[in-house]
C-alpha cells in the first residue's frame, strides 16, 4: 500500500494525525501543503491521505485508518462500550472545543473593529462552557475517554496550546477548573501529547507573529 500524507504544520486537524503517527511510531511520506488544497484534496482541506489511488480528506477517517493499519499500540480499547465513549468524546472535542477556538484565528489582526472585543469575549465564554461540558462527561478518566490515551485525546495538544497562546494574545482568561488542571497535567506527562503540544504551540506563536507583521 502506498501512503502519502498532505498536511500543513499549523492546521489543527493535521495536528490530530501527528499525535497518532507519533504514538504508533508510523513513518510516512509527508508533503507540507501551503495552499491550493483543491489541487489534491477532494474537499480542498488538509489533512488529506493518499492511499494508492484514493484521496481521503477527513481527519477522523484518517485516524481510524491508521488505527486499523497499525492496531498496536491502540487508540481504542478492546471493549465495545468503551470504544463508543471514545468516539463520542472525539466528536465532542472537535465540535465543541476545536470549532469554537478556531473562530479566534480570524480575530488576530493589527486593526480591530469595535465589535471584535465582544465577539472575542463571547468565544471565551463559549469555550469555558464547552470545557465544563467535556469535563463533566469525561468523569474520573485520566484521559478524555479512558484510562489510556485514545482517539479522543488526539485534538487536545492543538486545542490546549491554542488556548494558551490566544489567552495571552487577547488578554483573556478562562476559569480553570480542577478537572482542567488535572487533564493538563496528564497531557504534559504523556510523551506523544506533550511533544505535539510543544510543536503546535511553536507553530501558533509564529503564526500570530507573522499575522501581526503582515
Ligand atoms: N472536517 C475536516 C476539516 C478539515 C479542515 O477544515 N482543515 C482546514 C485546516 S485545519 C483546512 O484545510 N481549511 C481550508 C483552508 O485552510 O484553505 C477534517 O477533520 O479533516
């Protein structure tokens, strides 16, 4: 099987795939795509995985592919009911956390409109509420959906590093619950999550600086 991954180093959705590749120690041919995603990706988005003659451009489907391609170590469990919890949580993290924080990218600019501040505050309020929801559903698990790293945690490094950089940039803070701090500790102590947290944080800091210089 011939595999090639088209990704972009500051894409949140591509960051998810980096976690899985590192965790599973998968070496893959990669292309850093800068723009014009429509020339290779069916949805004009990255990540996009080329598998022989197929082009698949959805991070969730790509993660599931790598899980089947190299099942050990696993990002699922051997229990059907835990696996549905893992997939449920993975979807919630993308819909409630990643989609909310993404809205802040377009608000990083040199000259802001007076209405920007209200929009920024509302996004921070939404993030705090969505984090509380996620942590309520997480319960006592060490990781987001299980006692081990799973598919549900793969977006976490990008989300947590973005949150840190956007809190600094917009001078806004969300209230950190004990659950938030406990999960942040698990993220920092896990090799694959921590490595991606640092790499992505560096990318976002650069992205913000370049945007302000432009
Ligand atoms: N649901 C898709 C979303 C992918 C997505 O929106 N990717 C962004 C980068 S994070 C993208 O390619 N946006 C188009 C662009 O930047 O031109 C997935 O999970 O793969």
